[in-house]
C-alpha cells in the first residue's frame, strides 16, 4: 500500500479561512478541475519520517519551504487505497512564484516519445467552501479537520 504525506497551508482573512491547493501537471489532468486539486503531498521514502516527507514534497512541488507549527490532522485513505497523512500549517505563499519539479512520461500514448511535465502546473488559495469543490473528494475530510482546528 502506498503512503503519502502532505501539508495544508492555510491563512485566515478577515472573513474566511483559505487553503492552498495544487493542480497536477501533465496532459492527463490538463482539462480536469473539480475533484482534481490536492494538498501538496507525495510518497514517504523508506525510513523517512512522515512530517519530513510532507515538508520535502511541499518544497519539491512548490519550490519553497514553509516554517511554522505543524498540526497533525491524521490520515485519510483515497479511493485507490493510498493513505495520506497530513499536517496543517498557517502561513502564506506567493502562488505566482511556484516552481515545481518535473516528471517524464510517454506522450502522446504509444508514441515511443518521452516528454517532461511539471508535477504541479499551478497552485492557488481557495476559500474553505470552494476548496471542498476543487479537492480530491477523499481529502475533504482533511479540510474539515483543519476547519475544526482553526475554530
């Protein structure tokens, strides 16, 4: 079973809670929106502490590190069986400056040619309600836990 770890960066404005979500890069996700966004996360390497993996993945996917108090939000299991451990951290990030690492895949399919794509093609802050519509449905529970923590 695959296990991932991620961070939910959040900020409070005068009237609402906003969370940072990322959109997966590559041609498969290019036209998908609702349900396609995610918290920044990735697989935990053997022997790696989950929180360390979450921080590493955040840096790899967004090109930036984040400091603060990391509040555990527990874990969820996604539709495919992947377990995701998450932590909340309050802060801000200039989403225009996001620079993701890349991955290679055969594209177009069965062409024999490899192309490189960003792991994350964009990041944005969303209100809690909008984030619930955008995020992978299995991760909504993490947003609910975050909202409870912030209250």
